[in-house]
């Protein structure tokens, strides 16, 4: 197991980017982070630094979107979900079952809420990875305010599509609100499964859309009107995020219905896939166990409720 050193580059890179005139952080091109030295793990050179990242519209949008949100992220997220998001994260974390001597990778860690919940619950070691310098700066601030968390949590900048870790490097992996932002969710899931030891848990949290017609209609009304309104109380960028979520969540399930997503998990070599719908389906927790052999018997294990 390799200990990762604390990172301070996130805050510095953010300051430099602002100094370069990108204070609003809503540019449509990917950030170049000219002075971002990238994370270092015991002196290893950065293999997949931001300069080598490919850029698609979806990718550019995700980088741009999250560059403006970290300062209010935890508060607005709680408000937009009527305080349910914390309960959803706790439910996801509860599926992991880590031991204190184990190492968990939290992908799309953002401001580190899931990473902190993992440490709180299991006292395990956590590596949080995210492609957004700005969101990582939020996670770094969380670390800085909590010495025990700082001891257990390391942060790293990187992409879910190309994790800078060896096969089976982690005991478990968690990821939250990630697959809507990647071009190829199936390939990303395979990459996430790659770094987990056989028998380890892979767990995720995503927004959902209620299945029952009346609830779905209410959800749609709230998403289209309520989310931008609540977001607008904070900033123009949050109002735009509200509008984006109202489109992005149903679009995701139109492209990948839950049955297709479950099949993706199985194809990625994750068995015993279970799905829990929370808050009438507005939150979806999915988890499973890394199979012993790549792609083998991927369908084994108890099936989940596909709603
Ligand atoms: C909605 S936030 C979730 C943050 C946090 N996990 C939580 O519990 O709220 C989504 C995060 O995914 C990150 N992200 C999106 N696409 C990514 C990718 N391809 N690789 C790594 N991080 C990504 C964003 O930068 C953002 O921080």
C-alpha cells in the first residue's frame, strides 16, 4: 500500500487560474492549468496530467460547470435535494463495509463529502480523485479543517476514464454523480472495476427519476422550475446548473435505462449488483462486488430491484 502525501497544488492552481483572468471559471474550453504541477505520488511523474486529456463537449462542460460551484456546493446540494443528499451518501457508504486497515478510492470526490463519510464510518484510508482543480480545493479545505481526516484522506487530480493506479490497487471504490459526465459510461465502469481487488465493493450514488407517473410529473416540475429557482438564489452559475440537471438526469436514463446500467455493471466484472431507490426514486444507490476474474460470471449474484 502506498501512502499518498497531502496536496496543496489544488488551491494554488485555482489562485493562479484566477490570476490569469478566469475568475468566473465558466469558459467553454478546458482549463490548461499552466502552473499546475499536478499531483505527485512519492515523486512519480504525472502520467495523465490535464494537458494530455482529450476534450469532448461533455468533458469540457463538466470541467467548466464544476469550476464555479465549490464554494457553495455542499449547501446548495443539500437545499436542492431537501436535505436528502446526506442520507443518500450515508446509504451508499453503508454498502461498502470497509475495515480500518483498508484503502478506498473515492472517484469524482468533489469537495470530499463521500470521502469524509467513509473515514467517519470506517476509519479507513481514502484516496479522493477528481478532474476539477476547483472542487479538489474544496476537499483540501475540508481536510485542512480536520486533522484526523487529513491523516486518512489523500487527494489527487485525475480522470475516472484513466485512473492513475495499478490493477487491484484498492480494496473498494465509490463514485458519486459521475456517469452523466463521461462520454462512455461502460468503459468508465470497466476502468473503475479494474482498480478494485476481487471481492471488493464498488458503490455509487446518482440522481434518479421517480418511476411512478404522478411522482415523475411532480419531480419534472420541481426539476424544471424549482432547481433553477433555488440555484438562482446563489448565483447565475447555480441557476444554469439547476437547468442543466433538469435536462441531464432524465437524458441519462433515456440513454441508459436502469436495466442497461445494471447490465453495464455486470459487463464490467461486478457481480451481485443491487440497486436501492431512495426518496421515491430521486436518489439511486447501486453497489456490487468485484468478480474474481475479468468479465467472468459477471451475471452471478442476487439481482437488484430495477424499479
Ligand atoms: C456532482 S459532483 C459530486 C461530488 C461529490 N462526490 C459529492 O458527493 O457530491 C461531480 C464531480 O465529478 C467530477 N467529475 C466529472 N467527470 C469526471 C471525470 N471524468 N473524472 C473525474 N472526475 C469527474 C466533477 O469534477 C465533480 O467534482
